[in-house]
C-alpha cells in the first residue's frame, strides 16, 4: 500500500509507505495522507472476520484490517503490536468495544473504556506501540509537543508513558481543566511525561506549540513531533471498531447498519467513511455536531465555512468545540474524485484567503448524501440535557454529553427497520457537572478512579512564554 497527499497534482508520482508517514504530520505540500486505493473486503472476507472477532478477538480483527494498509512491518510484529494494545486489561472487557442494547434496532458502541475513558484511547494506545516499535527500528527519538484542553493530551500521555524513545511535553491552560482531567494527567509519575500548566488559556498553549514548531532549526535538533488527529495511523486504528460494531450488531452480511458519530475534527466519522469505502455494509453515516456546526452546515448546504475564535463556542460537549474540521479534507478529496489540484485550491487557497468555499453548485455535492451516505444534524446544550435525562429515565443508564449529541441526531435520522449504532466517545464521569445539571446526581466512577484527585501531582506551572518551554525541552533532552 502506498500513500499520497490530498493536495498532490495528478502528475505527481510521489508515494510513501506506511512507516514513512507514521511519524509525520501533514504532507510537505500541506495536504493529508491518503491510501492510494481502498482495499475491498469481500463478502467471504467479512464472514471470516466475523469468526475472527468472535473466536480470536478484537486484536486479531485489528491485525486483519491493519495489514491491508501496512506492508512495511512484518506480519508477526504487527500482530504482536495489536495483541499488546487491545487487551481486556487495558480496555476493560474482552469485547474491547461492547455494544449496549438500547431498544429495538438501536445500540450504543462503547469506545471509552480505555485508560482515559474517552475514545481517543482506541487509536492512541496503538500509536504509542507503533511509535516505540518504529523509533527502536530506526534508532531514533521523538519529542511530542502538544496543547490540550483535556481528552487529546491525556490520551497521548497514557499512550506514550514509559515508552522508549519518546518524551511528551504537554501544555494545558493552568487551572482550566476539570479536577478529574487534571488528576488524570498530572498524577502520571513517568519520567518521560512532562505536564506544563501554562498561565493562560488554551489558545496560548496552541500558540506556544506553533512558535516552537515554526522554529525549524529547534524542531529538527530536538526532534519535535505531534500526535494530532490528522495522523493516518490514528484514523486507520479507528476503522477497526466500525467492523467490530457491525459484526456485533448483525447476524449476516446482508444487513445494513448506520452509525451516528459525535463529530469535531471529522477523524472518527472519516474512519467510518473508510470502512464504508472498503465495502462494509454501512447505510448512513450520521455526522452529529454541537453548536459548533461547521460540518452540519456543510452537509446541509455545501458551504464549508471555518469559524473565527469569536464564533467558536465553549459548549458542554467541549471535545467537539472546533473552528475547522482538520480531517474533513480527506473526505472532500474522495467526494471530488481525488483531484489534488482542486483540493489545493479549496483548502490551501480559498480557506486561507476567504475562510470558506462553496460546493453547492457542484453536481458532486449531492453525492455526499446519495453515494457516500452522509447525513448530519446538530444539538444544543438543552438538547444534551434532555437526551441525558430521557436515556436515564427510559433506559436506566447515563451517557456523556458527546454521546448525547450523537444519540439525539441518530433518533432524528433513524429509518424504520434499520439498525443504528451510536458511538459512545466518553464516559459520563469525565463531564460530571453536565450530568449533575441534567440528573441531579453524580455519575458513577469506574473502578480504579476513586480518589484520583488526591494523588500526588507532577506538573510545572509556567508563564505563556515559548522560550521557557524551549528551554525545558532542551534541558530535559540534553542534546
Ligand atoms: C475528540 C472527541 C470527539 C470528536 O472526535 P473527532 O474525531 O474530532 O470528530 C467526540 N467526543 C469526544 C469525547 C472526543 O474526545
């Protein structure tokens, strides 16, 4: 399998292998890496995978899917990496992503029983093992620098803790994360994890990352990298749970299933698009947003409009509070017939200069729904409270605000007699203030998380000064 950039002109023959793009972020032309084609999963293969998942488990299914895209890691090594990643010990159950039955034809797929209780663990845990493997093979090191307001940073730290060849320098806005999130990150005592609480807001943290990354000499010398959601390996790891969800929700391959996905950067639902392109019988891909409805607007109108910071709202489903959807370029690449020059003019030029583009007059826009199966919707804070409450009253379990967004839009887009799977992306405990607002009671704490707020914390507070962060990195690397 070879990979190309979404912005590569048709004349370009430049292609890369999986391990070349594993440690890279964007392609040098500013595009995102995509596989040259989607491997097709035949009916016979899907039947075999059913047995693989039921008899051998999720890790073996992950190996089957991944090996279609990764041909520069020996099969035995890749299998061992999957087996080491997807264990009941790390993900809480043998199924790894069990389905919870809600009512006739409606399921919730649990993706948030990993170490940080959010779905980002599904991909990040594999990434940690892939990074360690590839860095050892190259005799190289990597220093991950990131900014987080919660989920991404903690998932990255739990994936990279104790990994050889990797350090994580994670900035976060001082005092602004929930006590639970702070406890999760700051209680890590691993020597290769550095928590940096910046006296400022999340944007200050992101600016520091930008300043450091734009200093190319520093970046090269200190081997600075990222683990953001545009990394192809993260997306690929997420494709697996669409197969596992489908297999659990159906008895035969003649059934079609829709997935409803709480969306921000379009990484999760883009993995669903990849699974569908591979031939998984997915009916609809339901894109659910909160008030930051960049994606809902596109699927309704054909206009993609990046929001300024004044138009980006802080909501009660904060992991979906985005101003632009970083993985969206991948889908538009497929929608427009894989025309790299056109993608460059839309995402490289139009988005940069006008902050928007409009495909409403393009005949291909209609295919987003007809050919690619996308539908969308949005919810508000009031919708989330209502959905959390209704689920508790009618079914007796709690869902987190992001999952509530997906459930609300799923119910609006449910076709009679069709199966719908809602992706659960976090556990309620991570967003307890919204749960208390909706239900008047605290969410249950999973075992092992009792009293984590009282654990000793390992964090350094710094002013919003990129030079101070650079000095810390230089001192800790010692090269
Ligand atoms: C990151 C995140 C999302 C959004 O996922 P995308 O891949 O960015 O669309 C939704 N819910 C939770 C809890 C998240 O952490």
